[in-house]
């Protein structure tokens, strides 16, 4: 190929740039290499080569300006803006098998969603955060405290008319929420955001992490006064939203980088469908470590709300071995009374 022909291609690339087409060095090199491969080329062949290498998705200048104005409008629009519906959130990443790409996706958060997930957060607080400690406090409806009663009798010269009763103090432990935002969970992004927001609201001692192929701490994004104050775009941008799932690797990185959060007074909540593309041996090892170090593991699986769902995946079978409770969001709202205490229905298979 002659040098004059290469210069001509470069001139064509410059013209396309002025027309608004993003033609870079890679496109120019592709065009030159393609022309080198074909010795006998006519005008139509050259046009086809240039079209395939440099002007594949040509956008006219007017359309480009309209598209640019739309991008600017979207960039400065308020996420979580209040409309006729309670809340409207937009501008998310969508799932692509190759990698995550930005695309506007809208969904509405209705009042029913807010009520449902605030109740779920409160139920999780009842289940995971409260546990009986070693100390006691005086309670009229408690059990008889013989030691304090006898001590009080001595104080009143064996004429005390009171029987002292006590109950164990209810301590509040920490909570670590892990939410799966991989491609298989892209339809539950609204539920993930609501759960994160209300968990942080009802439990001060809580940390929130999002994971897919990696894991990132997002607690500070949910320390806000209202749902419409959440910077959704930043939350999604710091982690590989819509990609694959490596739960075992995410748990390993959590323990490696934030191991101080996992201790005997901490409860771990995992919100995931359990589809794992990572190493199953690593997943089992990390779940075993968390089980030994923490108070409890609660696994919320949204797929369990579907009547046809069965726990056939190997990762879910591993999770059932170590989770104290495997449950769906809907069943989590239901209660059954066993004696004097209320417990949650467990859907273990």
C-alpha cells in the first residue's frame, strides 16, 4: 500500500471527526490493514472496507447534537426525584455477558414497597440484632432472683415485703449486610436498595457491602435522611454491577479486608439468589469461617418466592449447610408463635 493512500485514509478520518464521528487511531489502523489485504480493489470495495472499519455506526451531526443534549440533561437530573409516584429512580447499569454498560433504566418505588421493606428490616433486627446477655436487670414479669431477694431481706431485717424478679438483658450486636448485584440479581436492584436503606435506618451498628465479582463497602451511601437522597449512580459505579458472581471470593475479600467486623456478636445477612460462578470449595470454606466467627448467618433468597423454585444449585446446597436461616422476603414477614417467643418460618429444603 502506498504512502499516499495512507495519507488519504488519514484525511478521511479527520473529515469524519469534524462531522462528529469518533474515529480513533484503532479505526485508522484497521482500515489501512484491511486495504493491505486486498490487492485488486475497486471503488465499491474500498467504500465497503472504510464503512466496515471507520463508519460502522455513523451518527449525523444533528442527531449527535440531540443525543449530546439528552446526555447532559440526564447527567444533571436528580436521582430519586419526587414525582406523582412516591419516588422515581433512574440511570443504572444493565447486565451484559461481556461487561457492564451504562444505560438508563427506570423503576418506581411505590408506598407498598417502602412499607414492605421497612417491615422486613425491622424483622431482621428482631432476629439478628437482639440476643440475651450474661447480665440481669430487675423486671416485674421476670423470674425470681433469689440472691437479690435474700440480700434485700437482710437489708430490711428479714421483713422486706418484696420478691425481686429479673430477666437477662437484651444486648444488641452488629450486623453485616451483603447484597448480590450480579447479572442474575439485576431484576432485584430496587429491593436491594430498599433493604440497604432500611437496615441502616433501624440498626445503627450495621455495615453494608455490595458484591458480584468483587466486594465494596457502601455503608456511607445509605447514611441519609431519605430514599431520594441516595446517590444511586455512585453506589452502582464503585462495584461491578451486572457482571458475574463469585460469592466465595467476595466473602474471602470481606474477611481479608474487613475481618474486624466479623466477630461473635455480629450477624451476617446475605441477600442473593445463590447463583455462583466461582470456586465452590472457597465458598464452603468462607461460609464455615463466618459460621465459626459470627453469631448467625441469615440468607435471604428472592427466588424462593417463586412456587417453581427448587434449591438445585450446588452453591445453595452449600449455603444450606451453614446458614441459620434460608428464607424468602415474603415469608420473612410472616410469624408463628412457639410458646412465648415468636420465631420465623424457615424454608430449608
